[in-house]
């Protein structure tokens, strides 16, 4: 019953910016944290940024100073502002949410289907 939908990916030149959005929908009781991961072809999926319900943030070293994660006023939404993009940022970006579904008793990680970010030089 829970679905995460990402948007905002696309093609951008190096040095450009994109903003990714993710919204979790369904019967959600609470959201503990939301974050962004990415996976490039032939590489493992890696954490990009995460934000907790208390607004604590954590970033991969490779994106610190360039990317900013934030929550929407609706706490089931999260954004990733990506500035000064580099070709190395090219990947499929996946939204992740650690949440408790209504009627459930345990938090679980849910994943979006991903949105492609391509940075050209």
C-alpha cells in the first residue's frame, strides 16, 4: 500500500543543477527517515544523502557541499537539490524511506523505482 515516486531527473550539463523530489504515499503511520541512493552501471548502490524525522542529515563525501537534502512540509516528501553536477554523478537515483505502515508494528525500508540523472561534459 506504500509507494514512493521520484521525479526531477534528466539530462544536464556539468556544472548545472537539478532538483529531485520524492513523495511517499499510502497508509503511512510515521516516517523515520528518507534518503537518496544512486547506482551507476557496473557499480554498487551507494548512499547519497539521508534526513531523519529530526532533520539530522548525512551526506556522502563525494556530494558534500554540492547536494542538499531537505524535507517538505509534508513529512512524507523529500528533496535533493543537486548543484555543480559532475559527470561522476550520472546514475539512477533512488528514493528510500524508512517508515511504519498504518496497521504495522515494524519500520521498513521502501524504495522508489528510480529516476535517471545524466550529466554530460
